[in-house]
């Protein structure tokens, strides 16, 4: 049996590493993983590919000969950078994706899967459908640069899909968490930062940035991997844009207390209202993912928290 050749761009990052390892572990695919500034991913089933994907010649070389591209390479960080240095999420991400998509077209790659996100969605108390986004409506101000960059890349995926050589799946995924996430406080998102604050706590106090009333849809990375496999197996249309999330929201305040409770530690929570926070409420309607891809999340939040605590204690403490 001929195995699909899959290139995971960004295989040393959080989502990319989980994707590459999980796909390699199945034994069903020939998996390649790009790395740039970091050492290559050490996994017996993943062939490393050194590439600076902001360089067209590197992107072309990495993509050539592949059947599937899973595009998880990106410049990412947490709320502090989103508010204070938003420009770091624009140029490199726009450039590298432009080169990758062009190379995929030039080399007639069969399927490209791109991880977008939900930052273009307006805050809402109701679950948000894909069609609820209005391109004429203003983006949340904190996400103006990064949001329009994501939308540009989504539209470029649709553009190339219309040319007919390659299928594209664009995933507007919710907040992803789990093994290999960023857990350093300078660059982490809320889940990773809270996990570190709880599990390394020494004084019995935890400072939560902002009032904690923001709400997020949180999905375990294993469920995201499962969606990618479903998309590779089931999608026949040239282009699909789909929400991928848990389908329910939790407040940051509640999340902090759930992580503390699962850790078994006694920690008091304080709120620092002067710290950067993004006061939005996001919950995804995942009806399309269920209907068209036969997928739904299988890991409830509390179970995901327990799994992540166990992984953190085994690997980081």
C-alpha cells in the first residue's frame, strides 16, 4: 500500500508537534516535519526537513513531492504581545503562508489543511457559526492586524482552491491546549499560563490577569488531531471553512478554579486588573464539523485538564 506523504509545517511547535507525532504513530502515513530555529523533532516516524518558510526557495523545496500539507507553522504568543506588540503576528505569517500556498499549487499537492483561528469573530454570548462572520463588520480592536492576516490567508486558500489542483480545509479552531503547549509565562496563552502558575506555585496565591469574566471555548489538541484525520479522509469538495471547537465556553475565572481543583493544591486567586486581558466571549457552533466531517470532540474540559496536569508533572516538573 502506498502511504500518503504528509508534510507538517511547524512540527516543533505546539499543534504541529502533536499532529506529526500522532500521524506518525498510526503507521499509515509517511510523515515529514519542518523545523527552522529549533532542533528537529525527534521521533522515529517523522523525517525532519530544515526550512525557513519565509524564504520562497525553502518553502518550494519542503513542499515538493508531498501529497498533503498540514500548515501549523506560525508566529504566535499570548495576550501581552497581542496588545503591546501586535505587529509580530502579521508580516512573517502572511509571507510564509503565501509561499507555502504558491508552492502547493505549483507542485499539485492534493490537500492543504490550514489552521486559522477565531479572532475575527465578534464577542457573542451565543454559539458562533461560520457564516456569522461579516467581513464588513469591524474586528475586535486587539485583533485588527492578526485577524486580517488570518482572513487574507483564508481567502488565499479559497483562491487556490478555485484554480482546481488542490483541496483546502481551513479550520477556525478555538483555544487549543494539551501536551507541548507554551507554558512559559512570557509567551503562553491563558490555559498554559494558568497551568504553570498553579503547578509551580510556592506561596499559595495566584494572580489572574483581568477580572476573569472573559469566556473561551477550549479544545484538547487530541480532538483537533482527530478532526484533521477526518478532513483528510472525508473531504471531497475543493474548499471548506469549518469551526473546530468544544462547542461550549468557560469563563477564565472558572477555568482557573478548575485547574486548581484538579491539581489538588490549595491556592487563593487574586485578580490584577492592570494586566493585559481581552474581554471577549467566544463559543463555537460546531454543527458543520459534525454534519460534514462526522467529527465531534470526545474530551470534556475537566478530563483534558487532568490529562494535561499529568503530562506537565511527568515532563516539566
